[in-house]
C-alpha cells in the first residue's frame, strides 16, 4: 500500500463533509457529532492504513453517531454530523493545532499524513473544516435570530483503555468556562443508580478536558455565543450494539429534558419560547 495518497486537487471533488439531520427540530438542543464517520475517499488510499486500522477508534468515534441520531429523534433536535474520518482532518481542533491532521494516533503511524504540502492542508480545510463549521454556525445563528432557546451538545465516544491504561468511566461530561449544562447533567448521572456504581464511573472533564484541546467546536459554537454547551463522552464498549446505543440515548435524553427546562427558565435572554 502506497504511503502517498493522490489528491483530487480541488475541494469541489469532495462530497459534502457534513449531514444535517432533522434540521427543523424544535428542541432547544443542537447536537453535533464531529467524529461520526471513518470514511476516507478512495483516492487517499486509506492514508496508507489497513482496513483493520481504518475501523479502529483512531479513525472515528464508534457508536457516537447512532447515539446522536437516536437522541435527535427522541428530543426532536437538529443534528449536524461529519461524513469524513477525523484522520483526514479533525473537526474538533483548530486548523493550526498540531493534532488537526495527525501523523501518529496512539500506537499507529498515519503514513498518508506525513510531510503534507501546505496546498494539501489548505485543500482539506476548504473541503472539510469550513463547510462543516459553516453549517453548524448557520443553523445556530438562524435559531438565535428567530428567538429560539438554544444550547449545544457534542457527542463522542472513547476507548476503554489508552496506551495500556484502563479508563473506569462509563460517561464523561466535559465543559470549560460555562458549566451550566454540564453541572446539571453530572448531578443527574451521579444520582442514577442504574448508570453505574460510584462517582468514579461518571467523569467530570474525563477522560479528556478542554485543557487538552478537545473543546474547539463547543467553544466556537457555544461559549463564544454565550450559549450553554457541553461534550458527552461515552465509553465505546458500552455502545457497541443497537440496543445499548438506544438505551444510552434514552438515558441522556431523560437527563437533558429537565436540564434544558431549568437552564432556559433561569436565563430569559436565551429562553424565548415559541
């Protein structure tokens, strides 16, 4: 397998890097799933990776899209999700971040990302990053202009271990400066005896935190607009099957519904109900 992918040379040769599901949903929540897909176009030759590696967590957040889609249905919430692998470009990183386009992920080298020319980086930004984030921004701005109460939630999954270190958490709730939504959700999850036993299985800024550079989308689309926002991280072995994906979606929605009501009743400037 060749290390060097061919390039289409033009962003118009890429299919849409995002999909909008239930765009007219009436929930106050906007869902985002940046790592929904492991798709790598054929001309990139898998970035030099075997099919086995392309199926691993390094390429996508397994199970996250199924959970997000079920949540969109249950809450009547709009969802914007990615259609390309994060190995081409990570939508949850600033373009100038070192890990925007990785050359190494956990224990695996990514040959097709080595020594990229500036033109190829610019192509991926134009074809993937900008259209995705423009779509999220357009959706949120239209809702705000129409006076709709809006909060933003990003759905992710994580591996049970990383570099050989076990991760005990079943779920992590991530937030930075605005913790309104996160703190409410953490309280509910920690009181849920059916969820887990002990606080150590509900992570507050675990297994990642904004300080690790993983909060780009929520900062850009939530915090910078003054909107409540958070990230959800689900351990991917717990959402590996259709029934568990649905069960977690239902659990998340059961916590989110009253949390969103409390949030917007306490913030009139973001709670203009129809």
